C-alpha cells in the first residue's frame, strides 16, 4: 500500500470537514441568496396570480401556483429553448 502525499492527505481532510459542515447544516450552508430569490419570486407570483384571478377559487389556485412557481419557470424555459 502506498503512502498518501501531503496534498492528498490535506485534500481528504478538507473533504471530510466540508462533508461534516454540509451534514450539520442540511446542505444549506451559505446559500441564503437562493432563498431570497425564491421568496421574491413567490411574492411576485402571488401578486400576479391573485390580481388576475376572476373568482375566489381561481385566487386559491393562484396561491398554490405561487408556491410552485419555479416549476412553471423551468417548464416555460424548456418550452422556449427546445422549440
């Protein structure tokens, strides 16, 4: 069995520390920007879907759509790009 070089040992130690950090923070370390984008998108889509609702139940559906707005965004992006 060969001995590890100092660089390999350091890389392995850093990887283990990173893995422990990610496990401790549920993979959400230092990614608050993504939450802010989702939050602003949620508010914007909520305003849009409720303001265009023609009835109460369409407004309720708009609230549900606002929760999953990234799915609509990805669908429309792929629809546009793949035509």
